[in-house]
């Protein structure tokens, strides 16, 4: 079964790829704390498109707005469509995500 959440994320990537022409393969980057896992993305993509898919992952990087620490966050919980994180130094949840929080289309190879 495909969840609406995954369908929406994958659908946006597919739409963006189609703007480049007639795709034969795509490369997608999925952040460590994005709202979808690489496995969920691949499963949904395989039901929606017949192109080759390469997935790269991006490490999460944050900056703590309380103590100023920059680096990898501590993951408290990874839920279906969100990831709860905190500063590994002070425990604050007031963080600015620098990288690793998104899904984006990196490249498209067209026919």
C-alpha cells in the first residue's frame, strides 16, 4: 500500500523530472532527517515510474539556537513523516537544519 505522504513527495520529484524531457533515469538525494526514508521512496517510485532510480543520502547537519553547536543532531524518534531531533550538547530542540532535511532531484538522464 502506498501512503498519501509518500505519493506526494515522489509525485513532486517525478513532475520535476518530466520538465527536463522524457526521463530514463533520475538521481534523488534524501536527507537523513527528511520525511521519507530511501526505502519508502524507492517502493513508492517503483509504483509510479518505470525509470531507473539512484538514491543518494545526505547527512543531517544542524545549528543549535541555544548553545550554538553546529553538527549532527541527536535523533530522538523517527516517525512516519517526521524526525524528532535535539542538540547532542544541550538537549535543546530549537535547531536550524542546515542540511539533510529534504528530498530533492539531483539529476535527470533523458531518452
